C-alpha cells in the first residue's frame, strides 16, 4: 500500500505548521520541502476546507494551524486525502470482474489489514508527531516556538 503524494504533502504541511506555530507562506513550505508550490497550494486549500488550517490572503498572509495538534488524528487526514482504499479490484463491486470473488478469502484479509492500518493512524495525533519539535525545527531550519 502506498499513500498518495497529496496525503504525504498534507502531513508535511501540518507538521511544519505545528512546529512553526506562526504564519507560514505556501512558498516557504514548498521551498523547505523541495515541493511544487502549486501542489502545496492545492493541499493547503483542502486542509483549509477541512478546518485544520487557516489561510490568510494578501500581504503578510499565509497558513496557520487552526486546530490543536492533539485534536487532529492522523487517520482523519489520511482518509480525507486518499482518493480511495480499493486495495484490489473486488473492493469496488461496480468494477469487479474477478472470477474467484465468491470463494476468495483475500478480500476479507485485506479488509482487516486496512481496518488495522486506519485504527493505528487514528491512535496517533499531530501532537504525537511533535514529540521532538526541536529536532524537527532544526531540520526545517526554523526556530521552535
């Protein structure tokens, strides 16, 4: 299983904002991580729609964290940004042409694995990822608040 690029970017943006605890421009986030500013902007817009990030336009504008890090479950972020969790064809009944579906036990196994994966992510908050803020701040070359 592999997370979508935009999910990865969303988690990086959230971590950066949690470390910074100040207004950060999209350009700054993109530069710090070596990412496309266009892609970071799209991710930031979705984070704002979710209510996790506040976006301020204009001069001196940028992004700030709109929630307490301990209130944001990583599982919620992954669910919001992943396009789907169809690990195999039979997860989508409308597109399933697999001839062994009726007798196959793989789907149930994969469903349990996916449930475990999401439960694990639900047990972790953004605050949990900030346990070593000074090291993260140093890697991002910013001063931890």
